[in-house]
C-alpha cells in the first residue's frame, strides 16, 4: 500500500484556489440556472408560447448544446488556443464570458414579434446561449483533472465546486423572483433580473479563471496531439465514464425537472408564490450541509460509490413522502430539504468521479483527453436537460395547463407528479445502475495511478 500511495501526487491545493474554483460554479450557475428554473415559465407566461412548443425549445437546444460540448471539448484538447501564461483551459473561460452574459439577457427579452417570430427568436437565442455556455463551462470542468490527482483533494475540490453550484442556485432561487416582482410588469422584471445575474456571473467566473492553475503536468501535451477518432474510441472503453453518463441522464433530468416545476407547484398547488424564496433558502441550505459532510460520509460508508447510492436513497424518500402525505407548505419545505440533502451527495461526487475517469481512460487506452471526456459527460447532461425541458412542457399540455388561471384536477395532478414521482423514480433507478455496473472503487483507482506512474518512469 505504501507504493500505491506514493503514486498519488502529494501536492495539496491551496484553500484560495479551492475557493476560486467553487466561485467559478457560482458564476456559471448565475447564468445557467436562470434558464433551468425560470425560462420555461417566461416562455409560457410572458412570451405566450404554448407549453409544448416552449418545452420543445429545451429539447432541440439542449441536443444542439450536447454536440456543441463535444466540439468544444475537441478544440480544447487540441491545445491550439492555450497559452503559456493561462494554460490550456483558462483562455476559453475568460474570452467567452461577455458573449455568454449578453446572451443570458437576450433570452429574457420579449421582442415585439408574432407568436411564430417569438418562437424562432427563443430557439435562436437559447441555442446561442448554450454554445457560449459550452465554451466557458467545458474548460472550467476539465480543469479539475489538471489541478490535482489526489483522490481526497479531488473530492474536496468537487465539494467546493458543488458548494459554489449550490450557492449560485440558492441566490438565484431566493433573489431572482423578488427582483422580478419589484416591477409593474413581469416582462421588465425578468429583463432587469437577468441583467443583474449576468453581471454577477461574469465577475465570479472571472475571479475563478484568474486564481486557478494547472498543476498536473503531462509531458506529452506539448508535442503529442490526441487523434479525434482514437479519443472517441477510447471513450467507448471507459466503463466508469459510461456508467456515470447513464446515471446522470437520470439524476440531472430529475433535478432539473424539479427546479422547473417548483414555480408552478407553488403557484397552483400551494397557492403561494412567496414561498419560493423560503423553500430555496432552506432546501439549498440543506444541500450545503450535505456538501460539508461528503468527505466524512465517504469515509463512513467506505467509498464514493456507496455515498452516491446513499444520496439517491435519501432523495427518493423525501420525494415519495412529499407526494403521498404532504399538503401543508411547511411540511413541503421540510421534505424538500430531505430530498435536496440527498441530491447534494450525488451532485458533489459527479465531478470527482469524472476526473477519475480521465485516469482510467488513460490507463485503459493510453489516451489522456480531459476535454473530450468532460464534454462527453456533459453531452449526456445536456441530453438530460433536453428531456427535463421537454417533459414538463409536454405533460403540462397533456394535462390541460392554462397559464395564470385556475387549474383543473388533471393539471394539478400532472404538476404534482412531475415534482415528486418523476425524480423519485429516477433516483431509485440510479441506485440500481450504480450498484450493479460501477466498478471503479478507491483501491482500484490507486492501483491505476501507480501503474500510470510506472509507465511514466519507464518512458522517462
């Protein structure tokens, strides 16, 4: 065991760098969460688009984004746009920020067009937003495997990232709608709120980009280009990555459906829109508690896989209890906190496990391609977002949802099912897939690092 431990880099990241990396996801989520939480309702209630067509915007745009992610990942791994000062990834993060912020605001603009014109405008603006987000976010996510190889450091880095993501989500949930409601019309309120969050997102992400560095030195980066076909063939042999992609289709879809539907749930079932900031504050606050406990729970349960499954179990319990027993707003918040607490373990560990998949792929195939692996993972996350955007729009149409009106019993049942049954069932499916299919435990990962170190020494 001593030799295996020595194969892992002993370089520890400074606290400032971990905080900066976490702030990167604060900034990313200020921009990203607006679309996931509020854009569907903006499309249906402000632009006046039919729900099924509003949902189709997410379906088409996110599939487009998924392929954009793969393209961006390939460009990043080519190293053509890197620099000696900023490295391989950070130039994309810095120079893509302003277009991303502008397109965030454009998405929440209500042009004086016909319904058809507004639909085309919504398609175009959200697809361009997705492309810009890929240019910033793919390099940001790829940085994790280049910052450290230590499994504990990676888990901590992933926890800081998840804490940043949750901070962005918390502030977005608590502050966005109050800003909107400050204005006489929702149209003006959405526009101003989007401007506020776009500026804040730029500042947080820029701070991150200027205060993180690539510490993992891979000798062949400077003179060996990764052949695209070889890189993609290596992905098909990367079993841990494929399993993570599949379970993220489940969990990320479930999480985003819940975020998109909670506004409808509070308005039409609880009949209280003012509860949204409180629900966001307490539920995301429980996520912070989960993130803080990730490392301890990993040690307690004996591994990240077990912790991942534990989080899904807690998540499913919270949603099922909410669906079956709860009608009171206070108890709704309580069991929403339980579900979000469980999801924190899943979302925190995703990034650490993807970074592990980089080394697994290099060990299995001899190809190290951080950008392509991360973009392949986000390809599936974008597919899940496509599903998460389309399913609510489709279901709301099927159950007879009418914007800003008293809803029928079938519409209320559809909203409630989307809020609890959809994510609860997918959390259970994740437990099954991880339990039977994910084989990369901590001991195996250390053996892989040790073997990679031996190869490196032999080549030297």
